[in-house]
């Protein structure tokens, strides 16, 4: 069983209401509930964090290293091309990760 952390960056808490013609009508909560069910059905444990603050995301990445997280799935959203701090944190903890959008 793997422990998986899903990190979602700024403004993703507005999914479902923010430009639904572009981003769809499903809320982040609905998407995460579906992912949690899928992970559980596969025998994995999935937790998620959504934050609008870069520093809080960095701290969540640091905590992942001491919490026994095996993998990280990360949608940095607006921080994708601008946050050296997030990229450094991901590399520092040495947890395998995939960046999604």
C-alpha cells in the first residue's frame, strides 16, 4: 500500500464555479473524493491539500517527508512557471512526484 499526497495550488478551490466553460462544473472536492475512492479500491491511501499560499505548500511538501508519503501528485497551478521554492522543496524531500495540470 502506498501513501499518496495530492497537492493543489492557488485558485483550484474555485473549480466548478470559476470559468466553468473552460474548467468544467466539477468542484475540487468532487474530484478529490473520486480520486480517494479510486486509490482505496487499489489498496492505497490518498490525502490531499489545496492551498493558495506558496509557503503553506512548501511546508506541506516538507511534512510529507516525515509523514511517510511515498508519492506526490502536484498541480502547482499559477505557481507552475514561477515558484523556485516549490521546485526546490520537491527535489529536497526526494519523494517521487509527478506534476499535473
